[in-house]
C-alpha cells in the first residue's frame, strides 16, 4: 500500500509536470489542497487563466483527467480560477493562440 506521504509526493510531482504547459500560456497551476484519504484534490488556475474562455475545459478535460488517470487514489478534482486579477490584466498575460469562435 502506498503511504500518504508517497501519495502527496506523487501528486506534487505530477502538478509540477503539468504546470509548464499552463505557464506557457501565461497562467499557472497551484495545488490548494489534497485529501489522500477521500481522494479529493483542489487546484487553482492563475494568471491569464482567469480570463481564458477554456479554463473550465483545462480543469476538467485536462488537469482532472490527468490526475485521475495517473493517480488511482484521486476520486475528484475541484478547481477554480483566481479572479483577483482584473480581466484586462489577465488577458494581457496570455500567450495562447485560442480564440473563441462564438
């Protein structure tokens, strides 16, 4: 059986593996909390992610899927974006090429 300490270490390592992809678009990914007994992990997208039209997709189809696929103990990934930045500042940080079509 994998210890709680090992689970946390593997989660931290996986977050660090994912983080550069988010940072490439001017955002960041932070681990807010992780309950290794219940499997609930909470993350937050920051920077340009707060103005990004696909941040919810990044959280659910990207980060959540990766964490649950690679860490069998993860049962749920909760996520949100940091809304402390105003829209203009957040949008100015973005480097991604995604433009919504509608």
